[in-house]
């Protein structure tokens, strides 16, 4: 067979079938609705269009199809992928893979076919070192990039396949442009025809564009090792499953079937032309221009040293492909999406390496939190969404953390850690050597730690956290915690910007300045702290004037933002009274870093939260001021709220609607700091809060000041008497204000702000 006939046959054999591509795309789209896998893409959004060669790390078999799916979804372009020759041994399956763009790694004229497709604007998807990197270990003992070879059962140097292809195309493009300047029209016309371009100008236009490599990282979280339906089903039909297959079904079945995040980060482009100097370009152009080789020979012999008769060229070519490889491998693994398991595993392995047998739970939790806060200063890193949302990662040092508990369940099941009172004990298995096919379920700790071993900022953050003196740096901890309050506001705000939210959002008048929590710390303070808690539908600015007065008197003041407030009524629509309670406790946690004497001032529903917090003796509150506390509400329709909220939830479950009436219009006394729409669900949560608070009032042991307007349009004045029945009388002070307004503390009616100041100053003395 002649070379031309052979090339033509290969081209037909590995031709992409648009129909196969389209129906596979729609089938995968349907499957993703069934699977519990959430795919999130971050990073360089323009990369989908810009990129020629997309390189991914590898962890699961099914992910090999996902990049092509995403590229087609984002751009409409088809993709080539170089796959192991074994996958093409079955004629039917091999033909299907070929029609999807797959080409075996031993195909004749491989470089030529792949390069031709890239020049024709198709994409190439590759997984450098195509084996599944189950242990995610990319460094050897000397810190060099290495990869496990199953055939040799050892770690070897990395191959340069994608780098060879990228540099070959870049060299060819540069040669075309230089030959064009030298009027080599006949040769260019021949090449344009062979590559499928209509004319020479079309070829030149393509060659004027850079050859772009996009390094991408796929990170799965969490990694579960419990049995799943897929593994159990296969075991039912197949006896004596091979260990390797069983492990893959266990891990990868869980990735697909049990609420897993697949984060794909697209890194910054690597331009192959940047690795080939002008001098090197002239050498290669001279060779190509005077060579009698066909175009396919030029591409496919780039990899074979003996076919390029210039030793200098071969030396430079190998050196530059190594540089490209090292750069994209570094970029791939530096773009790992960091999650709490990475940090926890790295810290635990640090203590294991030091010979420790256990770690205090509280200490580990604080180390993880501190590491998160240090890492957040580095804009170059990628974080899982749970490390972006303070209300999730902060729980590690506040209450129970669901994300950390998920990590613990895995390491407990693998018998790597043991919970023993205030300690996590390190089990013997934590240091055991595991083979390549079992490490994912036998030692997920090592897998997590290996995955981020190459990320220098993370390793530095770990060291910094280990050196941090938590008991002596309370001011810094307070700053971290307050920073989380600001970050939480911006995170919450960003979650309610979709088109369905805009109709209501646009009618709100609350500014960011009014919505943000605040921390006022005098240079010379009394060592006492005041926490101010706003009311339902309002924002921290509601009591800012009172806060400034306390600040001027030398008090540290924290203006708390209750969850769901200052952002969008849609945000409040989703919150519970427990969320509001947590917001208050976060402020108390900050205050405790500064002072042992903490005074709570609450207005309206904020009063209920203040009273509930003080009833918890572990929080050691010094005094409570509760103004316009809503125990009995004036609105006669309030009793229908429970039914309305229940109906809304039922409607939401059976339809795409948020309910029959999720919001009602609100005309606030102070429009610039309050929502103009009241979520029905929030009123129901308020009713629950009233009930939960009143039964706890008898536990109060600190001084309490109650302030109430005698003609409050929202709160029935009899609320004061109802509260007084439950609060120990020796702790109670009451003050009536003559007003037909609800917001008496904001408006300072009857100088009631001074009454609050006098009360707290008395407690301070």
C-alpha cells in the first residue's frame, strides 16, 4: 500500500462521526440528571474557546468522557482523545470510540492525524500519563514528578506526549509563516490542500494563532469508601471480582451515586510557541523547507531522533518538550481544588511523621481553621465551595461541622483514626504501605495528603498554623472570626442574584454599608464588650447610632448581622431561627476573644435572641437589654402564618413554584434599613423563636432591662408583662416609652438610648 493510500485509510478509520457524537452528548446529559455528581467548572472561562489541547489529571474511569462532553457543550467543537490501544481491540467498541474522536496510542501517523485535527480547530483531550492516578502521588521521595507504572510496579519519569504534539504544531506554524515570507507559495499550497484548507490564506490564518495548552485539574470531594448499589449489583452477578475492579466499583460508584462534587479548574494557557526561540525556528524552517519528506512524515518523525538530521535541533526539541511537560504538570496539580479533607489529612500526616500517637480534637480543629484563614490570603489557589462559605468551615470551631464529620466517617471506616474522648488516636494502619489498587479505600488520608503535596502555599500555611499560639493570639483570632462575618455577607449576597430573585431584590433599598456587620474597637477600651442585635427584616445599621455612643465610652462594640438579613428577602426566606441564633453565637465568640464581660442589646426579635443566649449559662453573659420584644403580636392574621408556610412548602415540593404566597408586602418605618417584603417562612420562624425563648427565661441569672413602647403598632404592650412573669424579679428592670412607633430604640424616643447606656454602665461598675 502506498503512503497516500495508507494515510487516506487511517483518516477514514479515525474519522469523528457527528451523529455518534451528538447522541452520546444527549445520553450523557440525561445520565447526569440521574447521577448524584455535581460538576462545577472554575478558572479561565475563555479557555474553552481558546484552548487547542486540554490536559487533565486522572482519578476515575468515567471522567475520561466528561471533558469532551463539556467542550462540546461550551463550544460546539469536537474533540480528539488519545487512548490506550487495548480499548480498540473489540471492533464494535473500538469503532464507537473512534467515532467519538478516540485514536489508539499506537495508530499509524498518530502525530499527523492529531495535529491535522487541531489545525482544523478540533480540540485534543489528553490525560498525561493516562493511567488512573489512584493514590494521587505525583512526587517521589526526592520531590521529583514521577508516576506509577503498573507494568513495572515502580515510579518512572513522565512522558512528554502532549508536549511533543503541541511543540510540533507550533514549529510547523512558525515554519509556514517564515516560508510564506520567502515566497514559498507552492509548498504552502500543497500543505493547505493536504490539511483540508480551501486555500493558502486559510492555512496562514490558522498558523497566525498560537498553539494553546490548557492545564486542567479534576478534584472529587468527598471520597467515600462505603458500599454502594453499583458495586453490590455487580458482585451479585459476578463471583470473585478482581481486587482492582472491586476497588474501582467501590470508589467510583460512590463518586457517581452519592452526592459528590467534581470540581474542574481550567488553568491559565500555556503557549507552545513561547518555548521555541527565533534561532531554533530558523533551523527548523530551513530543514522543513528543503526536506523531501511528506507532511505526515514531518509530523510523525518529530518524535524520532534518527529522522531529524540536526543534532542541535533534536537537543533543543527534547529540552523544550521537557520544559512544556514540567510546566503543564505543575499547573495541573497546583490547580487542585483544596477542601477541608486535604488540610486535615496533611496536618494529621505531619503529626504521624513526628511520631505522635494522637492529637487533641480542639487543637486539630483550630489548626484546620487557622490554615483555611491563611490560605484565603492567596488569590492563586482554588477552594472548594465549603472553604469559601464561612458558615460551613467556621462550624469546625463553633458547633459540629458536617463537612469535617464526612471526612471523619471515611477515616474511621478505614481504621486510620479512633475517637477517644478529647483526642483523635492514630491507628497502626495510618502508616501501612498500600498497593496502588487498594490505597483509595485503605488509606484515604494518604490520598488526600498526596493530592496537595505539590502546593507550596498550602504547605507553608500548615507550618504557619502549627507555629500559631492560639492562647496568646486572641486578638488575631477575633480578626479572623470577624473577617468571616464580612465574607459570609458577601457569600450570602452572591447566592441570590439569579433572574428569579431580581423582581423582589430591585425593590429593596438596603445599602452594603447598612447591611455589613461592624466591629468598633477603641484604642483604649474598658475591656468590656457590647453586642447589638437588630430585629427581623432589618440590618446592623438599625442600632449603629447607639453603637457609636458605646464606642465613645470605651466599649468594644459588635454589630451582629443575623443570617438572611441585609442581602435579599429570598435569603431570609430560606433561614431558620437556629440560623439567627448561630449568628449571635458567632458574635459572642468574637467578643470572648476581647473580654469576659459581654453585654447583649437586642431590638425586637433580636431581643428574643439575646434572652435565649443569656439563658445559656455556658455563654456567661453579663447583662441583657431587650427592647420591643415580640412575645404577643398585634397582627390578628399572624395565627394563619403557620398554615400559609406549610402550604407554601407543600406546593414547592410538588412544583417549581416557591408556594402560593411566599412573600407579603411590607411598608417599614425605616425603608433604607429594612426589607420591603416579608417572607412568610420568616414570620413562622419568629413564632417558633418566641415559643422557644419564653420557656428558657426562668434560667436567666444576669441583670435584664426591658423597654417597651406603650402603643407599639407591631408588638402588643402586654408582651412586657408576659416576659416579666418568667424572668427572675431580682434581675429585672423595666422602662416604658410613650410612643406609637415600633422602632423606638433607632429613633431614640424618650432618650431611651441613654437608658440603655446607664443600665450597662451600672453593671460595669
